[in-house]
């Protein structure tokens, strides 16, 4: 954005660019308490300064205009715009680094959860095969599987809440940054990051739905097993 404005102003008038970069300084002769006399050269410099201010006022939106409207010289406006640009650029860089960290952290956690869920699923499958062969189920092992599912589901719910809060914060940040036209590329990057987080969110929701279904089936199986255990205990007492 700075390069575009610099090239545009220089293409209009190099004297105008000199006024913006080097400022406006010249001696003034006081005629009275309310008037100052300028020679022709000084009047031309004042005209260029006013033209440069008008050009930069029209180039920015109202939010930026409020921050530069109090400047008297075009150089003051330019210096303040550079400060605003550096400040916003630092905020965007910091936000991008934060997003990269969140994405890497979530990617590791989701991979870990998927491996854990696969391990539990394989263990449950092995237990079901063994149960079919010997026609019995280990109650303690079954309770361990149910507890593991409960722990994973609780963790996924908390993670989904955290991702939702982070997603809303990013949307708020992007909404405020949209007011500054110089940040369109950074906003596009943030939208891509939000899209990645949304996919992570959907993936976690799918994992949660699958685990909830497995937990319901496991709970029903647990209740049947408890009933069988009670009946077995009753039969033992009878004999």
C-alpha cells in the first residue's frame, strides 16, 4: 500500500512528494497579530502542502482520517501513517504466529486422540472376538473401556468449546481489520486459518458423535452384563 501511494504521488508532482517527505519550513513575516505575510515561493509551498494533505485525506477511510485530521503539515500525516501501518502490521504478524501455534497444537492433539480412539476400537474388537470364542465377557475390562470412552468424550467437548471461542475471537479481529484496506492480504490469510479451524471443529464433532454412539452401545451392554451377573449370583446361592 505504501509503495502504491508513493508511486502515485511522485507521478503527479515531485515537488508535492518533497513537501510530504521533507516537510515545510520557511521564515514568516508578521504583519499584525492576526495576519502573516508570505512571498510568492512560500505561497506556492503552502499550496503544495494543502494539496498533499487533501490527497492523503481522500485516500483513507474515516477511522484513519480521525487519527491524521489534526496534523498541520503533510509530513506529519505521512509520519503518522507510517506509524499506524507498522503498528497494524505488528498486530497481524503476532496474530498469524498465534494461529500457526494453535493449528500445530490442535493438529498434534487431534492426531493423538485419533490414535487413542483407534487403539480403544481395536482393543474392543479383539475383546468381542475373544468373547465370541469363549462366550463370556470380562466385567473389569469392559468397565475400563467405558471409562476410556467417557474420558475421550469429555476432552473432545472441552476442545470444541475452546475452538469455538478462538474462532469467534478471530472473526472479531478480522471484522475490525476489514476497515483498513491495506490489510486485505492479511485478512485473506486469517480467513484461510479460520477455514482450517472450522474443519478441525467439524472433525472433532464427527469423532464425538461416533464416540457417543459407541458409548451408548457400551452402556447398554454394561447394563445387560450387570443383569447377567445378578442372575448368576442368584443361581450360585440356590445351589
